[in-house]
C-alpha cells in the first residue's frame, strides 16, 4: 500500500508524538535510578542529573544491610497484594454483574446506594475506632486488606458499565433459553468477556495494595508486620531523624553520615521495580475488549 505525502506526514507526526510521550514516561524513572546511584555530595551540590559526576552505592548498601527485613516486608506485601486483588475482583464483579441486569428489582436504588458511598463516609476517627475495637485488625494482615482498599464504588460502577455496554443482551437471552442459571452466565459468559475490565481493575487494585502505606501507619506498629511501603517510609523517617539530630546519642557517628537524598531515590526505585516488571505483561488485555459488544449472526 502506497501512502500519499499527507498520510506519510501524518504517520511521521504521530510517531514523533508517541516518542515524546514515551520519553516523558520513561525518563523520570531513569532519572530516579541515576539519582539513586549518585554520590550524596554530588547530588546535593550539582542537583539531579542523568550523567552524574560521581557515582555512589551508599544508599543501596544501607538497604542491603537491612536485607532480611526488606525481604520479609516484600513477602508480606506480595501476599497482601495477591490476596487483596483476588478478593477485590471477586467482590467487585459479583456486585457489578447483578447491577448490570436491566431486570434487577430495585436496580435504581442499589445503583444509588453504591454511588452514595462515593460522596460520603464516616471519617477517619470513626473508621479507626470501628476497625480496632470491633474487628480487632490492629497488627494483623487484615489491617492491610480491609480498610479503604478492598471494595471501591468507582470500580463497581466501572465494571457494571462495561458489562452493560460490552456484553449483548442477546447472549443473556440465549443462555437463559438454554437453561443457564444467573451464576452460570456469570461464570461462563460475563467473566470471560469481561476479562479486559477485570484485568484493568485488578491492576488498579494491585497498585493500591502495593503502594498503600496509610493503613500500616494507622493500624500497624509491629516491625514484623511492616509491608515494603511502610518499612521504607520508616527508613526515611529514621534517616531524617538522624540527619536532623547528629548528636542525639552515642554510637550514631557512623549512621549520621548516611545519605538522605539518594536513599529516598533508591527506596522509591526499589518500591516500584516489581510493578515495572509486571505491568508490561498486562498490556495485551487492555486492547482486547475493543471487539466486544457485537452479536454475530
């Protein structure tokens, strides 16, 4: 196929725009890594640079000195992310599926009930009292799973809308004629055809569980129960405290010289690295829902 001059110019322009957008997304991560391996004094004096004048691995050495604690936190984070994402997908789809059915009795009320939770909440203090006194989740794995992240009204509405617009009513009708129950339709039709939105919601939920540190801040004070985000946040606080109080105690002379800027970069890079590895494998599912929504005769 021969392209005209206008089409060639359009293709070149689109490619340039895509290259710029790609660089905008990739370069900050590259800069983050380069700053994490830059000497602390060089980083302070010269600022952030893609080509540092002097390299240094002091930040990663500090993290490596706490490798046992870091690996334990990674393990707990992976467990929380996997369990939380799986439960979130199940609950979200089980609520969104009946809400997508046009013959659901009381459907407007239930839709409004879900939407209402996006506008109002009880607040942080009542939530803290409820979770710690009634459910007793403090210093348990449930502290990372239950509050705030397990179920989102926004995700429910997103999945419900996808089911309504991308799965034809004729499929439901044909399945009902063949004697399929609602749960069978959910398992054999809705979930397979809803894979793109489920993967998308799963990615959102997984990122939420992986990056969460506020639940650990509120409900966890045992170091054995720290996830990677909570642990790295505590590391930053400890290093900052040592930097602000160099004469705060005996035996801290070797610690006060620890980097405070480069270690923030190293900690941020360590935290996002697993997500950078997993994310490309989920890309193919985002575009696979484009062809859904038509009934072929």
